[in-house]
């Protein structure tokens, strides 16, 4: 074991089961060990899927009890509403559970928690899905649609429209403009294709939202913004900071030019790739990604920032190869460029070797790192990537509880949260039931 991750002893060789469907092909496992983890890995996928589903439902109940139940029991207001570490993360887990099990009790409880998050999020500084009121309104609207509750749908959309995005909000996914744009994409995906056109301008969003609440206006920096696109502002900021460097787009957060998914280039490029952009902007995005590939560490891992470019330590979604791999998969998909796919596979090798972190969560833990393999499996259909996702999930299923209780694994500063704790592990287990459609929450769409 190293200080940061567990040694990955899970070796594999590819073999297929005659007559099996592509997703049910098994990958052969060295049989010399009878370890319980290896027994899990040797199970047929449908059998393992049932085990993961059962574990996910049990974990979900624990998360609900320790977060929402604790709040009700002590008659407290929600102190942390966010998707990242707070109550909205519990709601998002319940929504995922509803999608997998069709249990409407999960949907109704999800709605109840979102309603409690509503007043708690009123004065949030962040304008993002993961850490801001935007997430409450966007998820609330989608859940209301599933409940066929038109009144609440209109309410949440009107509230979403009234959120101010100011120039001083940073250009990043976790707290800033790109996290707001991600929420718009989330609404578009879940409320119907084209309701917010990919050429996103505030005028289009106004037209969409005014269908539900014509008395509201869209406010940007305390002024009505009709034609100027928020995405164009992000590009302008990125180009300004990229002037004079070999990287066409660059962004700062707290004085550092970060590369990762949470605060930097990987997350920003992922969101921007979803929009219809001029050809010169598309070229800037490609060149930015290729700059990052050219300047990665010899190991295949990625620096956390331009300033921290000599320490090859972090293999997290927030900083390092995992978050970059998810973005490269998207680039390979939309640009049909083998260089991006090869780089994504290289990043996945880093995750396979060093990604069994001594942490459980999505942001900087094993649960989040498993999504690298799920993303590559979804793109390529290569069963080896499904095996590797299965291996990480089985490691958690078999050992996480024991390792956390023994102090060998960090359970998260917020132990039951979605992004830091076992809430993320439950979400991964639910996603493993239908791996071809798995998405990293708050990043992949």
C-alpha cells in the first residue's frame, strides 16, 4: 500500500462466454486466490448487478437516515443544501434510485428534500448545479415533471430564471459560470430536446422560461441581457488569459490556472463542447486539450494547475487524470479524433494503476474514479473497461465498510454526502446496474 492509494492486485485477461451478449461477456480472472473480492469479480454480471443493487438500496437508506432523518429528528433547518456535501446530494441519490427501481416513494421523498433546500439556498453565492441554488431549481423542475406537478415545475423554472450570474463569478464548474451552463444543459436533457437550444443565448432561455412565468426577466449583472451569450463571455475570458501562451484558453480560480474538472480546463472544456460554437472556438478547444495532452506527466497523469506542474500525486476527479479522462472521452466522441481517445485510454491506465484511493467518494475517491472506465465502456463497447469499473465497484462492495471502520480508508469529511462520502458509492452501485448509460453526476450529461 502507498500513502495515497491501495495497490491494485486485480489482474485480468479478456475472454468471452459463448453466446453471451456484449454487456454480459465476462473477463477471465486469475484463479489462484479465493479472496472474497475475487469471488465477487468472478460472478456473472446479472448476479453481481443484483448484489450491487441490494447494497445500493441499503446504503441509500443509511444516507437518508443520517442526513434527512437526522435533520427531522432534531427539528433543524438544513445547514448545507448543496449537491456536493449536503441535502441536495441525498435528493439526487433518491432520484437516481427512483430511475433505477421506479419506487415512487423515493421520488416523493426527493421532492420533499428539495423543497426544504429551497429556502436554505436563497442566499447562495455559487451559481452552479453542484454548489448553488441553480441545482435546487434545476433538479426541482425535473422532479416536478416526473410527478406531473405543473405548479411546482413552473415555480422552479421561474426561480431558476431569476438567478443572477455576475461578471465576478469565476469561470469554472463547481462555483461559477460553467456550472450554471451545465445546469441549463441538464434542464434541456431532462425537460425535452431543444427547449434550450445548444447555441445558448439568454434570449433563447428567456423565451423558454417566459412560457411559464412571463412576469420575470433575466438579470445579468443587474441588466437585461438579450443577445450576448454567457458562453461567449467565458470564451472571451479564456482567450484573454491564454494570450501569449501555447494554450488558447486558460482560466483562473483563486489565482491559479487549474487544469482539473472541478475548477479548471477539463471541466470547462467538457461543458463548452456541448454547444454549437464557431469553428475558431472549436479549434481553440481542440488546441487547449492537445496542449494538456502534450504537457501531461510522463506517467500519463495530469498536473493540477499551471502553477503546480511538478507534483504527480493527485489521481482525482477534481484534479488529475480521472476528470481529464471524462473530458477526453467526450472530445473523442464529438471530434472523432483518435488522439483524444488514445489519451483517454492512457489516463484510464493511470486510474487503473493508482486510482484505488484511500477515499470512498466521487470527487476524490474510488467511486468517482470508476466512472473513467464506465465512460470509456460507453464510448467503445470494450468489455475490458466494464471489467475495470466492475473491479473498482467490487473493491468498494467487499472492503470499503471494513477499511473505513479500521481507519485504513477515509470515509469523507462529510461521510454520507454524495461527493465525499458513501452517498457517491451508492450512486455508483446504482449506475453499475445499467453501465452503458452510467454518467458521472454533475459532470457527464
